[in-house]
């Protein structure tokens, strides 16, 4: 996961603010006029580095919150974060390695 993500993929407020900056109107005091949409690569990175094609497949199946814009899938970071929280339900995965005897 990159420095732009923390707490199950939540974007840092500073980075989200920077993403919104080009879309603000002059003199706009609002912190976030709207939430920018993430493309497949950014959203896949946000979800912990899954492959973008896997994310596209999940979007087609309706498994993740996504929007179809023309022929592209777009995602809201806040909705993906909420989805992660619901899907994880606070469980931490535990990996156990079992070696077979020869």
C-alpha cells in the first residue's frame, strides 16, 4: 500500500483536498466541492493493490460500488472505504503455514 492510504485504504484528507483543488472555483471556501472519481488503477491501489482488471470484474458483477462513465468504471474513495469497513467487519486475517511431512 502507498503513503496515500491508511486505515483500510482511507485517503488522507490532504491528498483528497489536493485532488479537489483543480475543480474549485476562485474564492470558494468549501473544503470539498465534490469528491473526485478514481479510475481503475487508483481505486485498485486504494483497495490494497488488487489488480485493476479484478476491480473491473467486481464492478461489472456489482460487487463493489462503482459508476460507469462511458466505457470506463469510476469509483468514489469514500464509498470504497465504507465498503471495505462493511466487508472486513473488523476481522484480521491470520495466515497459517502447514508443512507436509515427507
